């Protein structure tokens, strides 16, 4: 159950992180190249990445506490 909650938190957090990162890349592209830039589907990629990493890191850290 803890891994499932970690996965859900990773999906939501990764999606929000991807939106923020995509906005930052777009703003940086406008400042440097005078045209919007970005990575297509970046929020989805970061959501998948965080959905895998959060439960893995939680499991790794839970083993150190015992």
C-alpha cells in the first residue's frame, strides 16, 4: 500500500514538476532565442519518471531506518 501511495504522489508531483520545467524552458527560449521552445509531452515523461523513482527511493530509505 505504501508503494502505491508513493506512486500516486510521484505521478502528481512529477506532472507538476514537468509543467514548471516546461514553462521555465519556454521562458528561457523566449529570452535567448526570441521564440518559444519546449519538449513535447515533458509533464508526462516526468510523471512516469517520478512514479518509478519515488517508491524506489522510499523503499531504499525505509531499509536504512530499521
